[in-house]
C-alpha cells in the first residue's frame, strides 16, 4: 500500500510541476517541443502499424 501511495504522489507531483512549467514562457516552449516529439513518434508508429495491417490483409 505504501508503494501505491508513493506512486500516486509522484504522478500528482509531476502534473503539478508541468502545470507550473506551462505558466512560464520557456517552460511552455519546452512542453510544446516535447509534445511535438511525442506526436511525431506516435504518428510514425501508427503509420507503421497501419502499413503492417494492410500488408497482412493483402497476403
């Protein structure tokens, strides 16, 4: 139970820190950069998945 409490504390602390970072213009820029990298990665993974599904259905 103690580990779950620490885990939840860590997640909540991360959200609070991100909220305060987003208020600062430099922090907002950093978070926007991270978001664009994550979006690019997930977009690439999605395209690869859909290409693989299309290849399997054509076989």
